[in-house]
């Protein structure tokens, strides 16, 4: 059986590893929150002429 200091150090290290997110979690969270920031590329309209020329099919697209 390990002594109390070793066991406490092991528990602290285990807790630190569990609480710190890995690189995949940081990437996913940063990508998902960047879509909600003002001025982010995900919120800007597409300035290409093709994007402006394409209209949805159906009654909503035919009337405009």
C-alpha cells in the first residue's frame, strides 16, 4: 500500500488530467463558438455572384 503522500499526489494528478480538456475538445468548442462571434466568417453573407443568383425552388423563389 502506498503512503499517504504518494496517494494524494496520484489523486491530484488524476483529477488534473480529468479536468483539463484535450486538444479535440478545445478545437470543437472553439469552432462552435466562433460561429457566434460578430464578424466571424460563418456569419458573413457570401459575396459571390453565384450565391446571389441562386434562389430556392418553389413559390417563394418564383415570386422574387
